[in-house]
């Protein structure tokens, strides 16, 4: 089992930056891929960025050069893996609910979603 906790959304003006965080708890060593998706009102959920088990990354064409996904694995009393999405040069069309995802042993896990709103 994997639990995902997101943070970092909010309201920003066009051209600004935000950083989203997603902390994964539980069986983190079973995670193959982690990523961020987004869903705007009236639209389908779409992939924004993904990071694989070997830290390979891929991005949606609409965010290439502006967004960066990264991961920090730590070992402490609670095993945790945190995935970040650094979003720069934000545009109004980036407005959406952003969801963190993880794929572990064939099962998909999702965060609760965090709202990102970019004003003109």
C-alpha cells in the first residue's frame, strides 16, 4: 500500500512559479513510476510529467522547458519518497487540479489533488 499526500498549490499570476510536493508513504520501495497529472474543468485528466524508477523523466509537450519533476528518497523512521514539480513561467492554461500518482506492482495510487490557478 502507498499513501500520497500533496501540497503546494495556490493562486499565482501568469509568469510566476509554484512548486508542488507529493510525499509517498508506505511501501515506497515497490514504486516503479511517480508522476503528476492535471485536470481542468470540462477536460480529461492528462499527464504532466513522470519520473521512472531509474529517474528517467518525460513531460507533456505543453510544459517542456517550463516544468521540472524531481524526486527525493529519504530513509528515516518513516520511509518516504517525495516527488516535486517545479512549475515556472506559468500560463492561465496551466490552471487545473493537479494530482500526484504512483504505480507500484501494477496498482495505481492517487493523491487527493491540489488546485493551481494562474491569473492573466
